C-alpha cells in the first residue's frame, strides 16, 4: 500500500480497512470472495468496527464508574427481589422506547446501582446517549451554574441525555435553589427522556433532604407518573461478598 492510499484511508477514517488491508488482499488472491462479496465483506467489517468504537466512546462519555451488566447480577443472593419483573422490563426495552423512568428504592449495598447501571449500559448498547451522575454532584453542578451564568447550558446538557442515571438520591440535604433546579430538570425530562434513579429513602422520606413539601410532592408526582418502582427495602446487603453491588 502506498503512502497516498494510506493518507486517503486515514482521511476517510477507514481504520479497519487500513489495518486489515493485507488480509483482504490475501482473501481476494485465494479467490475466497467474488468481487461483490469482497466489497460487501469489507463494508460489513468497517461498519462493525465503527459501531463498536461509537459504543466505547458513548460509555466513556457516560462517566459510569463501574460497567455492570445484567448477566453478572447475583439474583440468587437476592431471593426477595422480583427477578422476573426486572428482566421483563430489561428485555422489553419499554423504559427507553416509551421514555419511562425506573426508580430503585432500598438500603445501602443491596445492588441498586448495579441494576441501574446495567439498564444504562443496555441503553448505550442500543445507541442511546447516556450519563451516570451521583445526586450530590448533579445538584452541585446545577447550583454552580447559577453563579457562573451557565445554567441554561448545563440544564440543556442534562435534559439532552436519552438515559440519565441519578445515583444516591437522598444521601445529602440540598438548598432550596438546588431543589428548584432539580425539579426543573425532572420536569423538562418528564415523558421526553428516561431517568433512572436510586435512593436509600422511600418517597415519604424525601422531604427530609429536599426540605420543601410542595416541590417534593410535585417532584414525586412527576417521577412516578410514568415510572417503574423497584422496591428493594427487604433485600440484604451484598457488600460483604465479591459480587457487584451499589
């Protein structure tokens, strides 16, 4: 392959073709492919490479700390968890196609984050844009955006994610302005995008950290109107074991 051809392939971002050039030529020499079939094979391989690269980039941009998948979740150690319901929801993919929310509620260490992350990874595998962010970090970012006048930009960014996983809702108290901003975000995403939430507190306890009865009631109303709630309150902790947990 000459330098000019290498330059053109790089310009066209045909990395797979560049890397496998000799392999394809050898296949052509051996007569394993017709001209049409060889071209089709090259295009198929290039497509697969670009799809996988796109998937990896989306996972990287999602800022997910642990890439948990459903296949590794230890359902056998959580017999009180409705495995059939969770897998049916996961396999049907309705939570994305219908812009539904999923909320996991239960104590620390029962696997909420592991399950929520598996749903997020599932969405990314289907070419959706996703993001993982802990609730304290999200509310802090929204709060700082007011101070530096980037509120519109930050809000637009978090509204745009097809699947947004907000982890650890309820672990910290927030100021009134943060509650208002969080409510606005949830309102903008309502029935337009999928939001995944994990919380160690039941809905009746959310006023303890949101500290605004009216906004809390309105927020819960928005979140639950088009949501699946996974109750893990009676599940035991997995943290003393080696399997993934939150």
